[in-house]
């Protein structure tokens, strides 16, 4: 029985250019570009939104840190302070002055009214537009009870 070798079609007949080079058609490149543009259009806004939300949570954490430092200061000195310099100098765990992560430069405001201390983020309205309400970025500590004495 003789050996039969199948006749292979030439490359040009298979839809490929001669020389064995393969490439993408313009339609395939455009389809890939459209798919990537759609994915970018979906993911970029989600990334920006989650980043702003994390900055809001960071701001809430900073306010809680300031409140803890003010409480420690009040236990020791029987009053609150509106000076971050006094907090960093007198509360060992408070080593830096926190700023709002939204812009990285704005310091929090400390206000004493009737003995109560209010800690507020000046960017509260901008945070509230993304997550929570403006009240979430303000904390009021009650007036210090002068009858309580804590030894130094």
C-alpha cells in the first residue's frame, strides 16, 4: 500500500499572509479598545469614590484620636485644651498633630464652650457628600467634672 501525503493548502488560501506572519485586524483592535474603555469608565469612578470614603473614615479616626488625647489631658490637668502643642507635649500617645486626610493640610478645630470641648473637621460637608453626615465629623466631649481628681 502506498503512502499517501495529504495536500496542504497554501498559506494564502488559509487567510494568512505569506511568510507565516499573523496580525490583528482593525476590527479586533477596535473591539479590544472599546472593551478597555468600558472597563476604565466603570472602574475609575469606583476607585475615586472608595478613596474619598476611606478619607472620610480616616478623618473619623483622627477625631477619635484627638478625643482620646483630650480626655487623657483632662484627666491629668482637670481641663481641656485648644492647643495641639499642649496635647503633643503632655499626652505621651499623641505624638503628631493630625490633619484632615481629604486635603492633607487642614487642621481640626478645637472649641471650648461651657466647659465642653467640640472637635470638628473643617471639611465635614465635603466628607458628608460621600459618606455619612456632617455630624459624623464633629465630636463633643462633656465638661470636665472638677470633683474628680486624678493623681499625676
